[in-house]
């Protein structure tokens, strides 16, 4: 594919160009594609670089590329077309649009009403330490383990973490959202004053937000291995639970370092696709949902 203006600088503090972003996605394509393929996407587009103004785009109305697919989803105003990708050419097509962030639904086009993962977004107040954020992720994992569910963790490219639970596509959006809310509420109740489930900034002072609303139909979360529109070209990167406990620094994961990490065989989510689990009735009853 031809990338126009390949020398355009998108990360001025590092001198990273549009071509550098394209080369990054070329390098990580085998690892990002199994997760991002055929999901409705929302892009954060920064045509002049992350520091020059960005905007969100989720509909295909003004986008025309043979490498992008359309996913029709019903909304309150009627059916709308979202964009999705299925191969490296599709990812490069959104890079061509100046996209520096790829956010995706928790479901795929062929079974849009049945999510295949749960995402708990752990978003710390600026006063909360990284160690505190790590401890929160470990507590979420511990409860999931008690429920018999395997979970995976990744950095967000910022100060937060995402705990992700792969699912067999059997549960509806309402069931998955209800599970995520009950899970977050149980973790929060065990440590009064440490967590909040409220999005309001005023309710989050000195606390960690357990954002379960990422599991609402139409909501998105930054995709694994997506770049972020932030200084230094950080990447939302999978880490192992052992790495997390040993003290990783999320700022170490950038478009420079992540390809080398993968090339060295460090793939903490290697077993992600093998997880076969669902939200069973006994599991839901343990959280008081049935």
C-alpha cells in the first residue's frame, strides 16, 4: 500500500513519522489481527500529529477505502455503518487516515449482539501510585479466579490497566454488562474508600475507577497493541501477571520497543485464544445475579 506523506511527523518529541507508525503495525500485525479483526472500530484521528489536535470517528460516512469493511449496527437513530479491518491492509488504511488510536467493540461483526470478552478498565486518579493500580488488577484477577475464569492484563498506554476475560459468545450485552458491574462492585465493596464505580471526576479523588461500562453495547476500549495519541508513542501492551507483579513500567512499551519484545518471543497473551469459558448460571448466582 502507498502511504501518503510518509515523512509527516506524528510524534514530534520522538520524531516518529507516519511511516514509522505504519512500519510498527506491519511488525505487530500477527499479534494484533486476531484481536481486532471484524470488530466495529472507533478511531482517534490525528492527521497533523498527536499534539496538533485529534478527533474521534466511528462511522463510515466520509470514509471510502477498498481495504476497510463496513459493519452495520442498529442505533437509536437507525442503522449506521461502522468501519472494521480484517488484515494488515485495513490497518494501514486507517494509518493513512492519520489514526493514532484504534478502539474496538467487545463483539465481532458476525455475532454483533454477543460479546466475546469482558473488559474491566482500571483508571486511577492521578494521586494513586502505579503499585496501587497493579494491586487493583490483581484483586480483580483473584475474584475472577475464584469464579473459575481465566483473565489477561494489558497496559492502556497511559496510567491504567485493562483486565480482559475472553468468553465463548453465548451471553447477551445485558448479561455481560450485569456481570461486569457485579464483579466491579464486589471488588469495590471489599476495600471501602479505595475504589469507585462512578465516572464523575469529583467521585474519583484518591481512588481507582473500576469502569465496567466498557461492556455496554456500542462502548469501546483501546485495542491490544494499538498506539496511543500521547507523547512518546506509547502502546497498549499485553503483560503477563508475573511481569505485572514484578514491577513493569508501562512507559517502556512504545512503537520502538514492542516489536522487539514480540520478536524475542515475549507474547504474554499466547494462550488467549485457547480460553473456552462462559458466564454460567452457577457463576452468576455467586455474584447474586440469579
